[in-house]
């Protein structure tokens, strides 16, 4: 059985998508948060999966004692230290097409900059924020009549669709490609692609 940790601080949005995707598969999901009363951990408890409150200062001690196949960040609000990152494979999902719009508030900055294409990126984590090697990207088009809330919803829907698939590809030592997202009608209608 493969073991993954989902490391988050705030909401459980991506966590829910990951749990739902791997339900019934040979993958164990543990939710880990640096905020004890977070919505993230509340969702993990409600979903009845393994969870852990982990203060930031205890990251090295914890991850050096575990054997996770992958650690996936989901709205984690702290920058992990280099010694922690050397303990395993850490990835994250970002709501833009990196290297554009690195850092916080990427959805808002992308929309109001006037770009016509943004999207979602899954990348390895290193000591530089949003600067690790890109593993997968998928676009979301911004039309002239697209409203901000519609764009934001499309980005979050794409994150929830893309992230679990990429996690599974990594666990199976496979490479993500665009058809993987829409294979078997998995596409959730985020608006980021055109289908026949």
C-alpha cells in the first residue's frame, strides 16, 4: 500500500478531492496540519481518515520518522525548510501557470492583469517559493465575458481534478500528460479545455 500525507493549514478543499479520488484504492491518506483547529483537520476527522496536528517546528522530527511515498501540500501557509524537504518527495498545487503569478493571491492577480489564459500547476517543492520543477500544468481560458467568481471556481475545480491524478501518476512512477485529465470522462467542466 502506498502512503501519502496531505499537508495543509486552512481549508480542506484539495484534501476532500484527494480522499474521494483514492477511496477504494490501495493508497493510505493522512492529513497533517500546523493549525490545530483548522478546517483542514476538521474535514479529516469528519472523513474518518488518519490525521495529525503538527506544529511547524516539529516537521523534521515527524517526517524523518515516517515512510510516506509522497507529501502533497494543500494550502499550506509556511515555507518548508531545506532539511525537511530532503526527507521525502514534496509537491504542491498552485493556482496559476507557473512561473507566472508566483506567491499568494495568484487567482486575483492573474484575472485582473488581463491575461487570457491562466491555469493550475503541480510542482516539486524546493527552498524557493513556487520555483520547483513543474510536473504538470493545465490551462483555464479567461474570456472577455468571464466574471471573476466564475474564473475562481474554474481554477478550484481544476485543482481538485488535476491534483489527485498527478499524485497517482507519481505514486506509480508515471508521467502526467494532457489526455490523463479527460480520460474516462473525468473532466469536471472547468472550462480549461475544449472537447469534441
